[in-house]
């Protein structure tokens, strides 16, 4: 093997060429395979490979941009507790808090600590300032200052009124947060980011969640009759960005105590009612013909009650096919609903309502109608839509025994469907929930708002009351803040007669 001898000068020249080519190759790899941040090269200093491509000259112009940046003074930062600037264009509402044992006429004030928050009452935003004078205690050689009142968010920028309003407007009036942000800017010249409003709703949820769980405990500790239904809601998936799936709100209504409970579950399978109703045993549950409740009904020894409104809808759908027979069925069903309206107009109790049903021979009417459906089904063609309506009704007919023997049981589960209606309206505005956690927060808030309405309360005022009182309250006293508690009615009043 022969050996090639080169001079030191030649060696240095080759080494420089190898180094240069290696650098160019590394640069090219970064352009082809590197991350975006690695691909920027200063045009003036970048290396170029001779690829036989003529570069295009691009004319560049310098653009001069000026902007003014506001800078907070040390004093402003201290007064604002590092929470941003106080919106001084809003009116002030001051609350002066004097320490216990201090006489402002005698004791010498040596300074003041001011804490502020933005709050809202219908029609106006304002700044609430908590002013706490400091006093020198010569005897104890110390400074005396009162404690701040308990607030929903420690050192937060927003008070109970604005938190209740944002939450109520979102879930009762179906106003998305971005629209609320625009409204605050337009009406109050107050810039509140949509993300901040989202945080407001989350913090509101944290305080009302214990009330929801107490309501849930009371239902399953005392209820012997509930109505149930479900409705879909689209929910974004964390695993697949931009993708949504169909989740469900399952809604349970205790009509005797006027309590509505929403529960979110990711599907329409039996898992939703099985989990939520696991402690509800030996009672009555009124539902439509959906089979998802069958397992919990069997396992918990529940009595099933049917819904005549769903039966009626099937015959209404058949009107265009066989008007005469469909109208006969609807006339019979309509008479039964007339009896229920009469009981409501007369404000009858449950035993009196059952007595009215018996006086009108409803048991015989139901028996005769069943015989008519059996005969019609036997004679009709398989494609007959009235026959299909009869088939659905016959599958539910035995479950109307609870209605015929118990004055508490309704003829339909329309009351729980009425409770669900806000979700259907909200779907047209929100399109989807941002996550499953957000969907469950919505379930809790819907429960609070709907139950408050059933007890004649203004939902906004009720939520505000909870946000004002619960931060300084013991968990053992949560019962005082349930929607039907006398203390709640005494503090915020009722806006109407309790719905029936």
C-alpha cells in the first residue's frame, strides 16, 4: 500500500475545504429536516450551495413603527396589589371597615389600605373599594387594621355580582362569553377577556358545587318518585384537537320537593343512570320508552311509570296516514290530559287528584283503549303508521298502572322535559362544550338555576347570595343555603308564586 505525502500547506487547505463543506451540509440538513425555529438564517451571513439556481432579488423596505406603553408607578402597583389597574372611569362604591374596639373619633388614623374589585348590578358596572383605616395602638405598640371580608376569589378582581351575572347570562339566557365580553366593552368601556370570563364561571362553579351535592343527597335520601330524561350535547375531545363527540345530559326531577339534577355522561348507554341512580332504591321512576334505564330499574327494585306525551306524539305522526283512527286515539288521550288540567286548576292534593281520576273511570278507559289498540294492530298492515303508534303504546301500557294507582304520578314526564329545554336553546348558541369538565360544570349550574326558578327565586340573585355568604361559612351550615331554605327566601325574596 503506497503512502501519499502532502505538505503542511496542502493539508491545511484540504482541512479548510472539508470544514466548509461540512458546515454547508449541516445547514442544508437543517433546512430540509430541522424544526421551524432552526430554519431561520440571516440573509446577509448565510452560506450558499451552488445548485445552479439563480437567486431572485427582493426589494426590501424598512417600516418604522411607534407605540406607547403604559407604565405603572410603584404607588399604583402597591394599591392594585399587582392585579392590574383600577378602572377609574367606573363609579366607586366604598365600604369603610373599622377594626373592632376602635373609635374613629378618638383613635388616630395613620393610613389606609384600599382593596378594590369590579362588580355589577343590573344595568351598571362599578368599582367596590374596601377601605380599611389603620390605627396606632400605643398601649400594645402595634398597628390595628380590620380583616377583609371573605370573598369568592382571594385578591380577585371581580365581585359576587359580576360573577353571578356572567354565569347566569351564560346558562339561563344562553349568552356565550365572547358576546358578554363585547357587551362589557360596549356598555361599560370595560375590557374583560373571554378567558377571564371563563375563569369567573369556573370560580362560581367551585362555590355552588357543594350546594348541588347537598341537593343530590337530599333527593336520594328522601325521594320516592322521580322523573327522568336525557338530551345530547356536543363536547370537544382532548385527545383529538378540533373534534367533538355526542355527550349527554341526564336530567332527574323530584316533583314533590321541586329539585332538578343534571348529570353529564359521555354516552347514552346504561352507565349514566346506573351510576347516578345507584342509591335510589324501591321508588318510582317515570321515563319514556328508552331501554337505557332498564338495568337500574331491575337492580334497584324501581317501579316504572310511562309517559303519555310520548304515546300521543306517535299518533300525531300518524295523522297524515290515517287521519280518522289517529284522531280517535288523540281524542281519547286528550280527555285524560283535560282531567289533569282540571286537577291543576283546582289545586288538588295528590289524594284528591287520584280521587278525580277514579271518578272519571280512567282505569276502564285505559282498558278499553288497550283493547282497541290490540284489535287495530291485528287487522292493520305492517306499514300502517297508526299500527306503529299502537305497537309503541302497547309496549308502555302496563307502566301506566302507577299513574292509575298513585295520585303523585303525572300523566307524562313533561315537567322534566321543561327542565331540559334550556339545554336545547343553548345548543343553538354554544354549538359545543369545550371539554367534559366544562360539560359537568354546566350540569351543576343548570341544576342550581333550574331548581332556584322552581322555588320562585331569581337565579342571578340566588347565585350572588351564595357567592357572598359561602366564602365565610362553615361547610356544616350548607343546608341554610339550599333554594328552599327560609333564610334564602328572607334574604333575596321571591319573584313569583312557586311553579306547580
